[in-house]
């Protein structure tokens, strides 16, 4: 079984009095960042498998709707994941030397193969998004 070693530094947002730095994302934001970065990494793997030489970067525009009632103690029991994360939207602009049809094929494969997406979806969380080819901006001289 393949093993993964991670040497990342995690900066929690918790206030210093609760053991954090007060500078980083909160736990829900970290979870959505994990989903987003997993899409990025899975897409790069698939693009490589397809022989696409110039793929990425992908600029994600991520939003999520969160129900904090359980966290805040406003319900009598914990909520299932699909009631906490009501929806996650992962829109992306892809920089690549391919057409939109190829981007769509890669995105379709990402939806089928991304392990973090599978985790969210198995918990009943709805994930939406559109991937489009990034339009190059031409600057006037």
C-alpha cells in the first residue's frame, strides 16, 4: 500500500488563548481548501496521463454555504454533513493549451477520481462548479 508523508505546517485560526495563532483559516475553510487542492492535484495527474504538456495553473473561485447550528449548540443533536455543508461551489479558470472540450473531459474525470470529492459526496454534500478555459489578458503597451 502506498504511503504518504506530509511535512506541511498548519496554522490554525483559533485565537491564541485557545492554542491557535489567530492568523490561518478555520477548520471548515481548511476542509474546503483540501477539496479544492485535491481537484487541482487530480486534474494535473489526469492531464499528464492524457499527454497534455501545458496544463495549469487552475485558478479556483470557491464558495460554500455552511450551517453552524450544530456547532453553536442551536440544535439538540449533531447534524449530518449534508446539513452542515449545504453546498460547495468550485468554479475554475484553467490555463492550458487545450480546447474547452478537453477541459470538460479532464473535469469529468476529476469528478470521478478525486478522493476528497468522493469523501464529501459520500457524506451527501452537493458539489457544483464550472471549469472554463482562462482567457488570456492582453496588455496594451
